[in-house]
C-alpha cells in the first residue's frame, strides 16, 4: 500500500497504523531490467541525509524471472549507495550488515524497482525461512 505524508508524521504512523508491520519511506521508483539499471537508479538517490557517524546496510528482495539474484541486487545497490554518499559527502559511508543505523530497502518485482529507507527497523532475525515477518509490529500489540 502506498500513501503520501509529511516526514514529520512518520513517528505517528508507527503508533497509529495498527495493522502495518513495516513502513518504508520510498526514495525512488523506476523500471529496472538488469544490474546496471539497479546501480544507476540507486546511484541517483541522494543519501547525504545519512549522518557520517551512522552505518548502513542494503536489504534486497526480488520476485520474477531474472538472470541475477537478490544478493546481486544488494551488491550493486550497496556499491551505488556508497558511491552516491561519497560524491556528496566526500567520505565513505560506514557499512554494518548486522546492526546498521540505516537500512536501505531495494525491491525488484518484475521490472518495477523500488528503493526506500526502512522506517521500522525490521531485521533479518525477525523473518522466517520464507522471508515473511513472523512477529507483529509493536503498535499491533497495544
């Protein structure tokens, strides 16, 4: 589900959207057919809003028939995030795949490619073997 909102309302959404388990701030959406497209799209996003003392990680998913895996998407997108950040901030963005401060979510469905920032903080440890979330968002337990 997509909707428009002011960024200031994101904390309120976490509390009020009782059936939402995951909130991602959409940064870019475009058509991608290969890894070069993925790199180009992510490279075009300005990640300079990430503080220099923060770390980041890319989480990628893929659905459909492609000549590459979600790991390949994560690798291409991760390089693009670092390159984009380095161009704007003149320093390399720190990477922490286990406990990042910022999670860049990259999802490819067919040729529909979306890049966003995970606002919920969903970690791989909360996902089952199939990748589906196995815990409820904290607001659904109120």
